[in-house]
C-alpha cells in the first residue's frame, strides 16, 4: 500500500520524506491555511521534494471554474494531481481532465455509489473519508471494503482507492486489509505507525545486556 502524507507543511514533508516511505502528498484548503504559506510556492517546493503524486485542490464550484483552476495547477509540476470535490461539476471536470491527460483525485467521497461514479468519470484516485463517517456514527472502514469489492468486479477500472480522513493507526491497518491502494495520513499518525511499547522495551533490554559484555562492534 502506498503511504501519502496529508499535509501542506513543507518542513514536515522534507523530514519524513527522508525515510523513503512517503509515496505522495495530499493537500486541501484547510491544510494550506494551517501552513500559512503561499499555495503555489508551497506546491512547487513539495513537488521538488516528493516524486510521487501531489494533490492540489481547486476552489471553484462550477465546472468551468474547476477546469480553469485545475489546468493552472497542473502546469506547476508534472506530478500534480488535480483534486476536485465529488459533485456533478467535479465529475464533469474530472472527465475532461482525464481526456486531457491530467490526473485527478476525486475527494469528499462518502458512499459506494459516489465512488462508482468517480471511477466511471476516470478518476485517478477516489478519496473516501473514513474518519468523518465514523464521526457521525457510521462505519467509515466499511465504505472502503464496499468500494474495493465493487472495483474488483470490474478489472478495467483503474481508479485507485485512497483512504482519507485517517484518525488513528488502525485505520491504516484496516485499509490495507481491505486492499486499499493507498492511504493519506496526517504526519502525527504516520509517525505513530512505527511505535510499540514492546519494541522500545526490547531495544532497551538488548542495549543493557550488550553494555554488560564490554564489547564494541566497531
């Protein structure tokens, strides 16, 4: 499964990209606001750091506005993926973008029916928001399973499932179990994936025992 970072914080992206485990980036208007940086400058810098897809979201709500903004964003770097909302206008824009060779991330997906339409429109990625569904008492991860099942019925569908609104490490694990192609993860959750108290305890124990030998490896 591919790991994307869900952030527009360039410094954080640079730090975590050094691990070699970051496959891409997703941004949205809220994340850009939090970063306090110029949107275009941030995107250029992020695309220089990460070779994989970098999602940049349009602000327009009408099809023509989305097309205008998306074409502008796509020119920033070759690895830009234009992000559009799962509305009728967004799907219309998605269809046109794909005909023009521009990759598209269709975001704010909350149902399997929506995901089916996005795939039919040629979406490169579909972003189901599992955490937001959990917030209203629904099973967000069940949506991932449903989409994976549907897409699996049609081998010609090449839309990748990008689990979004990830709230904790188990969301990532469950997404992987469901056969998700990718998950976009907040940096804090990304770093939590590696943590386990028994690992830390084991390292401390080994180091303590090694110090008693009085030896050195080099």
